C-alpha cells in the first residue's frame, strides 16, 4: 500500500518536474499518493475477493477436452502450457490414455494438445523464468518439449510417473 502510493507520487513528480508548467503542488502529490495507495491497497483486494471468483470460475469452469470413446478423465487442474513465448492458460488432464492440455477461451492460441503416455520419453521438473519452482517439462520420443506451469507440481509428477511406469 505504501510502496504503491510512493511509486504513484514519484511518477506524478517526474511528470511535474520534466514538464514546462507546474502541474501539481507538493500537497497535491502527497494527497494523491496517499489516496491512490489506500484505494489500491484496500480496494483492489476487496474487489478481487467479491468478483474474482465469478470471473475465474467462468473462465476455466467449462474447459472440457475432446476424449475418445474409451477415455476417462482421472485428474484435472489449472495449468499453463508454453506455446512459443506465450503461456497459454487452460486445464491439464490426466486420462487413462493421455496427458491432455485444453486452453480456455481467453487465449490467442487456442486448442487441445494430446500426449500419449507411451510417447513420453522423460518428465523433468523445471523453473518458470528460472526462478519459480512450478514447472514440468514433458519430452516426447520425437524430441518435442512441452513446458507446463502447474500448482502442486510434485503431485503432478507422481501421477504422471505412475501412469508412465504402468504403461511401459
């Protein structure tokens, strides 16, 4: 809250300093910084709490993959799949036959990616942006890499390894 207000005031001060005209008084900068800091520090979390769930449930709630007749979803959860430089948001599914990623509708790159268990060469833990321990890389036998960002990646790794070991 304090950092946001200070940053906002600093930006206004920079505009004021580098412009030819005096835009804001010192008291105005302080008032605007305090008001902006309080409004964003308290208001944003309250609005997110009240309305955020409605948006996110609509966003990922209706994501269902196209399955074969004998295929059943066993585990699913929110995930991102890197397609080039874009982290495409959607859901990751483990079925009795495939790893499936299905993007939600709020992406530029949409669609479904299926990876058969018997086509998986290795699964590695990875860091997102070389900092955050929430990534999984699936490498297929034909050399393609699929980089996922997931919550609780250790559980995903255990579930993937069970399916690959039983499939071999």
